[in-house]
């Protein structure tokens, strides 16, 4: 599939891109090459290929979900201007 100058200008307009007139042929050639590659890939028979989530057949190592740090809420809230019931109090910004 070959794109014309008008096609490239329309694509540039839709993408809100400013393209110099002298670079339009390069854009047309590059975009045409991309579309040809997509056509080639669409022509490949993939009916016998099983989908996979990852190209490598690996298993993710998981760790146990355990607490690794102590609760330091009181320590951090000592420096806050105002705290109530373990929550930081902030000035009202919306009336």
C-alpha cells in the first residue's frame, strides 16, 4: 500500500503534526513501509500458534506477604501540626 502526499498531509493534520513540505515524501515512504509490514504480518497463518503471556517460559518468583517494617505512625505523627485518632488534620480548603 502506497500513501500519497494527500494521505500524509491528512494523517499529519489528524495527528496535529506540522510537517515540512520537503519531508512529506520521506514520511510517505516510511508510513507505506510500515503498512506493508503490517499487511505481511496479517498474511501469516497463526491459527496453530498458541497465545502466550510472555515469550520466555518462566515462572515469577513470589515472596511471602509479610510485614517487614514496624508501625511508625506515632513517630511520624509527632511532627505533624495536628492529629486526631491517628489521622492528620489539615486546614479546610473547600467551603
